[in-house]
C-alpha cells in the first residue's frame, strides 16, 4: 500500500484506486471486499482508520448487522 497523507499528524489516506497486495495478489479495496465477503467500508475502516495490519483486516470475520 502506498497511502497518501495530508500531514505527518493525519491518519493514512489511500490514493484513489490504491492497490493492496496480500498473498501475492494485488487488488483495490472494493475488489478485495467482494472476494472476502465484507463491506468495502468495513475493510477501509479497518485498514485506514483503525490502522489494522492487512492480514488482520482480511482474516477477521465481519460481525454483520443482520446476523442473529
């Protein structure tokens, strides 16, 4: 990932269409989200807002809002 930052104190921000590499495969957030079966917003939040590692973001199951 090559994130773009506004300043040294701001959180990481991805460049539009930024590619994320995992297990030798490179895709953008939306493609990874479809493949992993989680929301792109969830994936974005995990990586860029909560600053999780890519592995943790990709392997942690989503809670899902409609599950009982």
